[in-house]
C-alpha cells in the first residue's frame, strides 16, 4: 500500500494559498473585460436552470447530445434579440422623422401648443418664451443651429461602436451559457465540494441562498416588470399615446427597477399633455401609479423577500446599490450579496452559535 500523504507544513500551506491568490488575481485581470458577460451567463443559467433540468429529465439520453443546451441557449438569445430588434426598428424609423422635423422647424418655426396657455401661473410666461425662441423662424433656426449634424454623426459612430462592443459581450455570454447548460450538473457538484472544503457546511448554505435570491429577483423584478409593461401598454393604447408598443417595451425594462416605470409613463403622460389630451394624460398617470404601487408594495416584497428572507428595505437597497455600481447586472448581484450577508449575520448572531 502507498504511504499516506503527509500533512502540509505551515510554510507549504502559506505558499499554496499565496500561489492560488496570485493565479486568481492574474485570471481576473486577464478576464476583467469579459467578467460582465460571465456574470450574466451565470445569472441566466441560474434563472433558467429549473426549466432546463425538467427538460433534461425528459430528453432522450445521450452522452454527446448537444441539441438541448443549444436549443435553450438560442431560446434565451431570442428573448433578448426579438424585443431589442423591435425597439431598434422603431427608433430607426423615428430618426428620419426627427431630422425632417428639425428642418421644418428651422424654416417655419414651431407654434406653441395650446396646452401652454392653459397652464396655471407659468402658462403665459412659457407661451411668451416659446413665441420668442421657437415660433419665430429666425429664432428657431438660431436655436437649432447648435444641433450640428456632424456632431450627431460622430455621436452616432460612438453609439455604433458601443453597440458592437455590447454585441460581442452578448455573444460571449451566450457561448458561456451554452457550456453552463452542457456541464452545469458536474460544475455544481465541483462547486459544492469546493465550498464544503473551504467553508464547511456554511459554504453550501450561502451558495443556496444566493441561488434562491437570483430566482426570487428574477420573479420579483423581471416577471413583475413584464407584467407592468403589458398592463401599461394596454393603457397607453387606450389613452392614445403615440407608439404604445414601444412605450410598453420601455416600461417593461424600466419597471425592472422599483419605481422605474414612473419615468416612462410620466413621459407618456407629458407627451399627451403636449398634444392637448389632458384627460388621457391624467388617466395614464393614475393607472400607472396604481399599477406601480401594487407591484412595488405588495407583489415584489412577497416574491423577492420570501426567496431571499430579506426585509424589502434591504432588498431595495441591494437593488439600487447594485444598479449604481454594476448597471442592470446589479439588479441580481445586489440582492444576492445582501441575502448571503444577512444569512451569515443570522448564523453568527444566533443564540445557539458556538
């Protein structure tokens, strides 16, 4: 029989930990540009994993069967590509209208909307300013002269470069997501063993809490945001808001952040006010306020707080702090970090803690 390996000495253990820290640091430095893509892939894999596991249990067995992970990866891609493509088509269609509007305004001026005269207190002053600066063709041309088309072209090129960068990151996200679907079961076993060896039983509990937090955040933010966008999209159509489908899609995205839908339906109401439809604008504001109040005060606290075992105040702070630091990715990272921290705090402060 081979002799049992000798336990490492303290210098060997220190050298091993130092080497691992250096290698991890170098890996993070090498991959720092792709860390958001990797994080998004992890979030999406966790969110879709229950459905994937259900489908995998009913899929014909085969060690080299790649159709299921490919199919799920393409389905996730379509969930993002179809709405974004629709929005891009709508925006592209509006760009030409905006350019024509600028040319027309520079030649003939912009008459003040009737609603300005009906505004209390500031109505006459705003109407006078409008007539001096926008209704007169010469003044309007001078004001719009600052809109330099060459600057707009440069801005468009910068936006195009940013879009290309985002598309590349999205491609890496999908590639990583495919491998997570394909090797997710074995990777989960390896992570459980690693957390058990590094942190004991607490490591697996923290990992489980993070996964539960991501599921709760997806249900409480994404699904509730989709519901708010659908409801308010119908309200926009009934109220006569221009491009109600586009406004509904923007509401879906904004509603993923608590109270974010206020900005979109407020802009839709303001657009109706400019068009003189004051009653429709009030209806949109009232409907949007009711929908947001119910979603953010009753539905979301139950979905997110129940999964993360967090008071909604800490959920809200985690969401807002995450968005502030990591953008949309922070919607999921913030609550997950807060949930893991709260779990450790509860275990540390438990009365039977030894």
